[in-house]
C-alpha cells in the first residue's frame, strides 16, 4: 500500500498540503482546499480579527456584514488561494 502527497508552494512558502491518499487527484484537491482555506483565513484575520468560518457563522447570525465575507471569498477565488502566482 502506498500514499501520495502534494505541496503547493508560492514564493518559497507552502500554501497547501495534501497527504495520505492513494488517489493523486484526491491529494491535489485536499491541498487546493487547504490553500484556499488558509488564504481566506489570513484575509479574515487581517480585516476582521477572526477566521473565515467564524465570520461565516457571524454572517449567518446577522452579527457581521455579508459584503465583507463576499469580498473575501471573491479575492480568495481571484487569487486561487494564493497558489496562482498572482496576488
């Protein structure tokens, strides 16, 4: 039995890691998901002092502005979780 690993690196920094799956596509998807999640978290912490998931919960409860969350999601998608070489 063997497993695969994928690292996404940008500017000599790891932005996403996917490991431990037999499926190469699966580890690539895991690494991409983690890159997007980490990038969105960094934007949220910089702008709101909280994680992306906590901001989602606050928006759902009516305690935060949905526009801020939408802006963070759009920027995360536009930069492909910072893995595309663009900022």
